[in-house]
């Protein structure tokens, strides 16, 4: 029996009580795919809005939602956020850097975009603003990538806490998960239809993950320029 958990803003409120002005939820999608980019979604709220902010209707762990349901709620979720973004790292970057560092760079790209949208890239407007972040999972790959050679210059580095199954329990993380999932799924469908050479891999159905049809196509036709060549593709 599957137990449905409704995300809350409890952890976001805990961070607000510690003095953070902006809270950003992060979640990843595409880590286990054989082709295409990995993406990290970021969903930001101002803590000053928490007293009147409610959890968006229908939001839940994106893996528990149907594709149709995700598509239905993604626009309201984007409107609910003070700002949102999806950062990505390409299959070539994954091959070069490894998946953990690629995720960190993708997350920092998303954070940079969110902070620009919030006006925090201006030194004056961002003065004394504190940014807290909730990252789904057990490992803080965001802080590890900060200030490294390939990472973007983030206007305000975030203090990151991790939360296992954060997409089930934290509203900002759940919102980031849905936004990232819909963004990547749409991209893979668009790529699948962009060139006849991609047709055998059925990315419009498997989104680049290792389905039987996808692996059979790799065995028959070999990898494309969008495959992660450092991975076990067969």
C-alpha cells in the first residue's frame, strides 16, 4: 500500500527562524539516464511570504505523480515560486566531470539564475540577504562544487541542508522536482523528434533512461553524441 505524504513548509519555516531571507528547494532529475543532460530544479520563496504562503494544491513527490498530473500542475507551481530555474549539465560534461560534480554545477547554474531573477545579482539589492537551501537526498554536492573552476559565480552562496526524501516532505523541494522533471521530459521528447537518427532509441518514451528498447538500439546502432559514453550503455 502506497502512503501519500503531503509536503509541508515546516523545514522552510525552520530555516526562516534561523534568519534566512530566501529559501531554495533543489531536486535532481536524470541522474540514472544513459543519454541526455542531468538537470537540477530550484524553487525559491521569500521567507517574508511564509505567513500567508500555503502549500500548492496537488504537489507531491514527482515520482508519485503521473506525467499528465505533472504537466497539469507545473504552471501553477511556477507561479507559486518567487523564482524558479532548472540548471543542467550535458552528457559531455558528465563524462568529463563525473555525475556528482556535474550535479553540483547544474545546481549552481540554477541557483545563479534564481538569484538573478530575485534581483540579488545587484550588490546593493543583495546586501545582507541570506539564502538557505534544502537539497533532496543525503549528499551536499552543491557546496562541494561552489567556487570551483567550472562552476558559475553565484551572487550569494547558499547555506545548504540535505533532506532524504525531501521531495516528499518539503514543498519547495517538491515544486523543484516537478519543474525539473517536466522540463527534462519535454526536452527529451523534443530531441527525440528533432532527428531521424534518434528514433530507434525511443527517447520520447524512456526519456533517455535504460529501457529494454533503448539498450537494444544502443547494441544495434551504437551510441549517439548525446549518450554518456563513460557509462555502462549495454
